[in-house]
């Protein structure tokens, strides 16, 4: 994604991202897409497209009179998106989520369905305290429960980042009681944390596992047949049967969990497992291996 030399207003950036996403993945963009998505007039939508082409991505789109819309140019290059299909799928997911709340909403995207499970419950008061402490670099007094220690334990936390792992939100924070950085599931604060006035002494720059990048080499489960392995490799766009996935070391267990890969136990059925981590010893978890496993379940 290209960075511009000048800041783009948030509302404009959202519209530019829609322009790029629809054009790239549907092959045809009209002003109706923008009008219906953002509730603006056709004149403003046309202006947005022209501004995108003039100031951000000259030549990226071509108007097709037959299709009565803009199509990606042969040398199309994304500048406000990454050009990944997940961005289009996220757009479909957001449409489905909004449509379930606003029944009359129609922004012109194809029908889609999103499988949703229950999310963990987080109180607004917990989120407000966490956001405040994280945003302003303050200490936070928290009472926390976990599966390994069901009784509430109080500690001073110094949070630096909120992490979404799909259906759960975690807080990456220095724990004064354990004298190390850990992950804390927001749903497991025994009561709303209290943001303190004291500045945090341990910041993101001090979190070694957060700042350390690891590369996970993922392969098809070798127990599958050769034909089955080829299908899995094609699913994930593997090259020579391997997929390299880079991540912060602190987030690697969550990435593996979303791929259905555990650090310890292999599923007895390769059709369920499908993927395997080829380089577990190179991830550098060391003595933190068990804790990394527990972090995925939010039990730290």
C-alpha cells in the first residue's frame, strides 16, 4: 500500500478504499457503489473517483462505455489497499453485519453469508479503562481471573496494545506481579480495571517478543496423499509446498491457532489437521512454549 505525501481524511480514505476494492475484485465500479455505501450524492461520488484518479492513482481505472462503469486498467496497482481478496471478503462481511441491523440497507454487493459464533462478553467499562490506559501510556490496576487460577488476582498492568484474535480481544501488557509481558483476555477481568495516573515504565519498546519477528513455515500435513497435499497447497498459494507466514513472536500462537495448528498435539485425523508447522524449533518460544499455548485460550 502506497503512502501519500499528504494526510487523507478518514471518510475520504474509506471511500477511496471502496473504489479500489470494488474495481479490483468485481471488475466494475459505478458511482452507485459509493452513493449507496456512504449516503452521498452522485456528484460527490463522481468527484471522489476523479480525485482518486488524479491525485492518488493516475491511470488505475478506465471508463468502459459498454459496461457503463470503471474497470481496472491493465497495469492496475493498489495504492490505498493491499490488493488482497481478504479486503473484499471483509467488505462483504461488513455488509452482512450491517444488513442484519438495518434491513433496508443495500449497497449493491452480491448476497453473502458470514458464519458467526458468539463473541466473548466485554463490559463497556472494562474497554474504556483499557483504551484509556493504553492510549495514554498509563498504569492500570486490574483484578483478573483465569482457568489456571480461578480466584481473582490483583496486579498492576502496563498495557501497550489491544489485540483482536477473531472472536476475542486481548491486551498485551507488562504484568508487575509476574515481572514479564503477558496477554490478558478482556473478558476475564474480574471487575472493570482502574486506569491510574502513573506513567507506564515498561512500553512496547521493552517487549522483546512483541518486537521480534518470526517466520512460520507451513506445509500440508504429510499424512495426506500427494493429491490432497496439492489441493491444500493451492488453497493457500504455497510455493514448492511451503507457505511462509511472518508474525510478531507474541502473536504467532494466535496465527497458528487460526490455521488449526497447535504447538504440541497433532490431530489424529489429517483431513482435520490439514496443515503442519515445519519449523517449530526456530520460533524461539523456548521455556515460554506452554505459556504461548495458554495465551491462545486466554488463560494467562
